[in-house]
C-alpha cells in the first residue's frame, strides 16, 4: 500500500515537472555541481580552508570523508534497489545508473551538510549559524529541484538522496570528532 502511494506521488510530481519545464537552463547548469568531478575538488578546497581556520587535520578531512563514504553508500543502494529512472524520452539532461537514491542529491547533501556542521560548530552567533544552515538548505534544495526539473529522477529518489546524504554527513562528522577527540566550542551568545 505504501509503495503504491509513493509510486503515485512520484508519478504526479514527475508529471508536474514534465508539464511545467520552468527554469530548465538554470537547472542544467546547477545540476553539474552535483558530479564527483566538481564535488571532489570542492571538498579538497574546503578542507584546506577548514585546516587554515582550525589547524585540525581531522576537521579538514570531514568533507572529503563524508563525500567518499556517501558515494560508496549511494552506489551500493542503487545496485541493491535497482529502481528504473523516469522515461528516457522526457529527460532534459544525461543520466546513468539506477535512479534510487539520487547520487547528485546524496553527494551534494553529504558535502554541504558536513561543511555546514564543521563551519558552524564554533560560531558564537546563533544568527550566523542559522545563516550557514539556511544557505546549506538552499543549496541542497536547488539540487533536488534540478534533478526533478530535468526529469531524470523521481521525488522518492531525491528524498532518499537527501536522507542518505544527511545521515552520512552527520555520522561521518560524529565519528571523526569522537576518534580525533575534537569538540565544538560552545560559546554563549544572545545574538
């Protein structure tokens, strides 16, 4: 019953994007940011910035570790579930492999959430931390929207990618911080 309801919702959301191809040019450009050839160098650059900020190899490694662990989990999940993508005739961008979960969504989410956690953990201003998480949410949401707008994923693929990426980022960050005995600095602030 749940599967039928989810399949019906997937079909309705997919049909909406097929019938309303808005901002496709932007979606085609934005979705390119979700590939490994962009995310890996980005994770390396962020790692360098984190090392410069915190002088901690462990914290600097979190974005790349989260991305790599997530990539393995995503590939394994795609192979296990074997969900077919939406009809190829409707695709507005190239895609390969299984559909569930969305690799673009999962990998982007794992990297962005890991970076947001590490950058915000020592921010004393609650307002500034909220801006970091808000920006992360926008970046992640745009990736999900781009995959739907380009008709290469079902809504359930995008949602599963979001959950997988978030869990991977949280788990990787927690494990690295525990193993390296790194703790965020908690500063009281009324901002």
